[in-house]
């Protein structure tokens, strides 16, 4: 049975028979022919001219295998090809992408279309034609709304144009990934996932292995002709339980890279899983923390995610222009916004950081612009923003951060967000500084946030412009020398400007968060890197919990 | 294997079934049996009550899907699946947690897990069953308390039993996943979709094949168990273009099958694609129509849809599902009962028509019927039902939930992975009485149609082959008295009600199998229908602008 599944799934991967030589590449040929034909045919088809047409065709090959308690639970391999179309009418100064004030925050999803996975020129061109026509009609309709909205509403604070000029890129590179030994991987997944079945308090678990090759074609009426791609390989596990008061607790870890060599060995994975189970067990009996405000350490990986949430999203350029956005940092360029030990930049060109693979790496963004290092904060002073091709006051050009997942218009997003700190001290010293700070503030204990799962940040003006980050593993560190205690049930909350100004010291370590970030332009792969940080004041509030009790009966294997 | 399934159908044995009869060494049934035993004996949170009933239903097999357009593949998927659902009841058989949606937002859903182990691993299977049972149990307790409060707050004249008794039964049929030659079907999909390269009138087209093949395994705390094949396959070809005024025109063909050997031959599908191409080419000169009142000839899909919308839908789901009112959902009925349930014994169609539902029918004139099953999703034997006898409604679809009229299931308790079983159709046959004047070969029926047209002093009458539903626009043909036909579009029915079924004056001898496309597989087998009078109006929908540029392939 197993054998036949293998044979079959291998076959499924064959259709993505895209050529990898530029001259013979029918996809590139179909895209450019249809681009030229559409652009010249539609340019002056209506009174409002078409001034920009861009196609992005994303070709993917993915395989996912999930194992639970020693058995394979899911396996699928899927080839895919989707087309995104960007149409702009009128002029770069004012086009159909312009925000319609009062009409909702962001532009609606534009739709992504399934196209041929075989790269046949006729089939591709037929679909490109069909969807270009729809996208063009929608752009004209949207522009009519923009004109009317502009006529009847107050002038915008930031009069920047809607689209910036770039030098068209030309590049041709194909990513590929050799098939791993699937039988060996399945055996390993089964074997290692069985480990979780030995613990009665584990209410759910999974071990998940996936890999994907993504190749993107980007062509536009300005002359860009790019093929770019990369591989995403990942292995992750998750183990959950529930406390007697109904709080769901979870430990998980994800490893990612661009080749199978980036994944951990069996021994390393086993050791991490064992540690996670121990942490889960400790959390089951951990005491619930009452709302607290005081000093805390964010350990490196947690600090990276914290930065991503509280400041990263607010430095996305377009957010400092949208009329309904908080524009937290729009007018703070050149001002000190955090401790002068902190330097922050986003550099998608980095494939790794000190030997650790970065998931947020890309060569070209989704607007065909080469990924570039964007300097955001230098020694505590705000220097710039993450920019896509939507200019903002003082920042006219893209720095290659226009990103999206298929089906959404690109906006400015993070890639590899990197926090660096001067004067980093060994971690033990940072811990000593935490205790010292607690004593100074008259607090009996401080907190160490060892792991954070995810967070939310609200940047819109209509809501509360604050952030919330969900810690997974928190320790209380007492000033009187008592051993550390695991605690649970708190969320990190705050407002960005206040929180950000309270970073007091950093360690000389670093941690990498590799994951996916969701926003109005969909889910994009990102990384964040930071050293451990001491924050002089952090605020926590009680976390939401489920009202569900733990399972009535024990898991069957442990009901003897 | 198929031979055994096709051999004479056994009625489920009501006496011989004991839990001991479960197949030995079957990891799935063993895990189900042990988890049911443990749950029934010991699930009792804070003395709030043990379950009074628990059943599991698992589906496993292989799923294959392919889609193609203009000669190229667009999507391919091929994977094994196994999923499970728990139906757990607390309270009593008279009043349990069913037929109540705990909140209108979360809906009325059974607890299920769409991905459980693909392997015959007892421990992993039991773990998944335990997890889904725990969720189902806690939800059931909460739902029952809300339902009781709801009943107490209302003056409800009738409360019917939620779970009527059934004897223990068992059914074991050989059932294993079948595979199509997937490589060959990828090639077929390419070839069939490439047919439309010949038809400039076809602007967009697609060919989609899906095939899920495997088995369903059911076990209840009453000891009833069933294992039977569960499969669903379909091929659909669709083509669309534009009328001269930009109104979209569509033509499509769909065939359903369950066994790999019944997949439609590629040659026949190639012919169908050619027919659709020709049909759309003919339709491309279509003109809009303003309004029409008069005889209508409904063929194929159109005939089936008329019965589906007006009759079949209205005799399904005979029990209301209640919920609590909220600010946003002011209705305390979450799901209405079928509207004809209250009209038992009344005239619903012309007196020369009978309607029968037969889940045990596997083929009709060689065509596979997708509604086939031997035991329903509550383990009750499938039964043939006389729904309409000589035009009068005699029966409706029953699960184990009682209604005012019936206190027993008629083997139509059906549900997909996310639903609780409810009375639903399988294979619906529209069968005329043997009245030569009203049952005619299609060619004769067309003559009669024109005679009627002439009698009513019309210049032309309307023939419809397909529509999506009674409220959406469709295309049709004007048929002139001399037999000449012209395509029309941009029209929809107005004021259609049950009257249309009573106005059927004649039907064809030829029949057509139409797939229902509901959450559970089913079909309608119907003749073409001549309706005395129907009203058609111009659609409110505005035509789109035609594409700015010519199709790149045909415009060359």
C-alpha cells in the first residue's frame, strides 16, 4: 500500500514541466507576448489611459506529510500555478490604487487565478487574456470611485503620488529541489512522532514535514523580465495540553531552511521534543500570574517576534500614508524613538544570519524590485521605512519590500527584520541586571519571556492602536534568590511608543524567528532576529482561556 | 470485488447482529468498539449524565482530481484520506441534544476530524476517536441544557422523539478504494479540453474530473455496524462565451459514476465536448427576450431542476432545527423543515405522475446512479419510497428523528462529515402512469408542444434545456410553429410555484439522469416535461461589456 502511494505521489509532481532555459521558456514567452498585446491594445482603449500592466505568475511544487502518534496522518503533493495581474490606469500621480477614504482600510482582494501547470503557451495566453480583461475593467471602475472620492473628501495629509518609478530588472534564475528519500523521512516521522504518545497529559500532538519550490515570473509594461525562486523546507512539531482551569497550553518548534540539510538531526529533534514535553508538564501546574507591570527579559527569539509586532508593522511605509492608519512614526524620522543601543534594519538579501537560515530571504519582491537592505533605526534614531512602490512623504522610492501572497495587491512588508544592539553582555549578566532593576523598582520578581507564539498589532485609527503578544513560556525570577518558576496565563500588551522607549540592555546572544506573517496582502514568509533584551517596564494582562475542562477520560493508552 | 457488490442485495439482518460479529483484526472497528464501550460506561462529567447514544462513522479511501483547460492541466491532486465523525447524544431518545444549534453563528454541526491516521494503527485511531468524542460529549451537554431551556420558554404543541428505536443490524460489504489510471486521465483531460481550440465562440472552458473511492464504516452503541462502499466520481465539461450584447452564455455536461469501470469513456466525452462547442457556436447569435407567458418544454437538466427545487427540496429535512435568537439573528428556527412536509395527502403534481425514491437502484438504463446505498448513515436499511402517488404526496424523507406523521426511519437518514443525519433524497425517479396520451416519444412530445403553442395563438414557444435555479437567468430556444429554432438569453422565470408541477400536461418516454450535487450524493431521473403555462421575464442582470481584445488564440 505504502509503495503505491509513493509511486503515485511522485507522478503528481511531474506536470510542472516548466523549462529552465530562458530562450525555451514558454511561460516567459506567453507572459511577454500577452503583456505586449494587452498593453498596446488597452493603453488608449478608454479615455483614462492604462499606464502600467504587470503580471506575476507563481509556480509551486509542494509536499506535506503529517505524522501523529507513530502513524502517518496526511500526505499530499501538489503542483500549482497562479497568476496575479496588476493594472494601473490614469497616471502614477493618481491611479486606481489610490485609497478611497471611508471605503474600508485596504484594497480588496484582486483574485488569483489558477493557470496551466504545464506551461503551454496557448493555454496560458488564453487565461492571461481572460483575467487581464476583467482586471482592466475593474481598474477603470475603481478609478471612477477614486476620482469621485477625491472630489468630495478632505485633502490627504500626505500628498505623495500612488506609484513610484523603478529601473526595470532583468534576471533569470530557476530554483529546484531534489526529492528527498521519502521512505526514510516517513519512517523517521512515524518513529519520532510516537514519542508524544508516552505522556498522559499530551492531549494532541503533531509532527509536520513540508517542502516547497517556488518560482516566480515577473513581467511588466516598464520592461521588467524576471524569473526568481527559492526553496522552503520545514519541519515542525506541536504538543498541547489543558490545565484544570481550562487553559490551553502548547509547546511547539519549527525548523526551516532552503535545503534538507538545514533540518535538525534525529538526536537534536528528540532532545528538543523532550525539552518541550518537560516545559508542557511544568506549565500544567504553573501558577497564573496576576496583571503586572515591571522589568522583564525577552529572550532572543521572543524579542525578535516582539520587534516584528510592535515596531515592524508600524514601519511598513504604506501604513504611514493611509488616512485611516495610526501613522505612528510618520513624522518621527530623525527623532530618537528607542534606546540608543538599538539598530534595526530589514535585509531580504540575507540568506542566513550567523549560520542560521532565514525564511524571509528573497531576491526580488512582488513588484519586480530587487530586495534591498532598508535601514530603519540607527542607534535609537528613526531613519526610514519599509517601502514598496507606493511613495510616502520624504521617501519616494521602493526599497524592494512590496510583498504579497497570490491574490492580493502588494503592500510594504517585512522580510528579514534584524535587531542589533551595541554593548551586549553575556546572558547571565543580563539576568543579573534584571534582578537589579527589580530591586531598584521595589518589585519582588521580574519576568523572563522565553517563548512567544504570535501576536497582533492594530495600527488602524478606528481601533485601539496597541499590540498584544501571546507568550507561551514565561518564568518568574525572584530577587531573593528563590529558584525560577514557570508561570502562565498572561499576554504582553502595550502601546508602541511607550514600550519601545524602555529597552534598557541587551545580551550578546541572538535568536531567529522563522515564520509566516499575515496582513492585508496575505501571508508572506518572514524572519526576525534579535538578541535577548532587558526592558525596564513591560505590562502583562490576563490571557483569554477556553472554558473547556480537560478531557473527561484519559487518553486511551493511559487509561489502565 | 465489484461482482460481489453487484450480486443480489441482501436485506440487512435484524437478528444475527452482535458486536462480536465485527470483523476480527480490523483496527478501525476495534478502536471504535473499545472507545464506544469506554465512553458509554464512563463518560460522566460532574454527574451531568452519560451519553445515551454514540456512533462513529469513518470514511477512508483515495481521492483523485484533475482539471484542464485549452489542452493543459491546471490542477492535479491525488491522495489517501480518512476522516471520522462522532454522533453523541445525551438526555434520552425522546429528548436529546439533536435538532438544536447551540448558537446561530457556530451552526448545527457534528464533531468530526477530517484527518485521522491513514494507517491501520489501533492506538492512533483510538486516540483520534477519544479526542473527537470528548469534544462531542461536552458540546452535547451544553446543547441539551440550552435546548431544554428553549423548550421551557416556548409553548410548543408537539415535541417529537429525537431518536426512534431501531433493532441491531449489520451489513458488511467488500469495499476497498479503487484507482483510475490517473496518468491516462490526465491525458484525457488534456485532450477533451483541447477540443475547444476548434470553437472560437467558446471563450472560456474547463474539464474537471474528481473521483473519491473507498468505504464507509459505521458502528453505534446499539451494536449496529455497517461497512459498505462509499464513492463519488464526476466529470464535468463546461464552456462559455458571449451573446452579441455581452450576456454570458454557458453550456455544460456532467456525468457521475461511482465505480472505476463506470467512468465515462474518453471518446464519448470528446464527442460531448464537440457538441458543447457546436451548441455554444449556435447560441452565439442569441437575442434577448422581453417577456413570455405560455407553454414551456423543459428538457434534461431543466426538467430535473424543476422537480429538485419544487418537490425534492421541500420534502427533505422534515424536522426543524431550533436555535436561540440573537440581536443579529432574530429567528429561532435555524433550519426550516421542508415546506411540503405539512401537505401530506395533498396534490403536488399532475395526477398522472408518480415520484419514487430508490436508494437501492444502482443503474438506470446503463447509467450509474450516484444515490446508491444499502444502509443509510444511521445504519438503517435503505428503502424504496413512494413519495408521490398519482400526484398526491404520500411520504417524505425520514431519518431516526420522528415527525408528526411518522415515528420510524425510512432509511434516508443521511449526512456528510459535518452534519447530523437528516431525511435526504437518494435516487428520485419521476415515473408517469401508463397513459399513452401523456407519455410520448420526445419527437411526439415536441409536436404536442407546438400544437399547444398553436392553440394558445402564440408565434413561438419556449424550450429550456438547463437552468441553475428558479431565480437565476438562463438561455433557451424560441421554437416557431414551423419547427424553426432561435436562441434567446437574459431571461428568468417569474412566479413559479408548485402549480408548475400540477401543470405538467405530458412527458417524454426518454429519461435523463441528473446529479443533485447536494452534500450527500443523489440523482433525479426524469423525462422531459411539457408544462401548460409558465411565465418568463427579462432578467434584471445587466450584461457585461464584451472583452476589449480578441482571444489570443482565435484572434491570430
